[in-house]
C-alpha cells in the first residue's frame, strides 16, 4: 500500500516540501533545498511557516 503525500511550499525558498499523509500540525520538517526548519501550520491546505528559534531558558 502506497502512502499518500502532500506538497507544501517552503516560505524561505519556495521549493516544494513533501509531507507524509500522517503529518500533524506543529510537526517540524526540513526543506531539502535550503535546509530551513519548518513547522506545519496547517494540513488542509498544507501550509508551512519558519520554525521558531529555540531560545535558552534560564529558569525565569
């Protein structure tokens, strides 16, 4: 059985990023063209945004 995949556009370089059928909102994926880390914002329609930078938590 073949998995269904979806295509979404990278917001950084406009390349097509392939998402698996079981992809979920907030999941992090990587663009194969520009290597940007992207967050799945929506699956219907497939929409990606740049993943937030992880900041240091100093226990504040």
